[in-house]
């Protein structure tokens, strides 16, 4: 996934960049909105049924920094 195609606020983009550095990979849909996140090393994976659920997850991850 290219960073320039991510849809969302600057905070969301910054958190996604940080998570990518930690090994997370993100799957966008046809509108370039992230619909799935996976961490291959830990096996953790999450799907986002809505943009709101993606935002909540990213905000929670951002608070943990």
C-alpha cells in the first residue's frame, strides 16, 4: 500500500506510517480506504466494517505511543 493513497486525517496517516514501520500491513478497498490490518509476525489481524471502526482502532493505537 502506498502512503500517498491513504484516506483520512493527518493523525491517521501518521499512525499508519508508525504501524507499518512496526510490521503491520494494510489492505485498502477500491476507494483507498483501509479495510484490513495484519501483523504477519504476531498473527494479529483485524477487519474494519466501517470508516468509523478504522478511526477508533487507529486512535487507540495512537494513544499507546
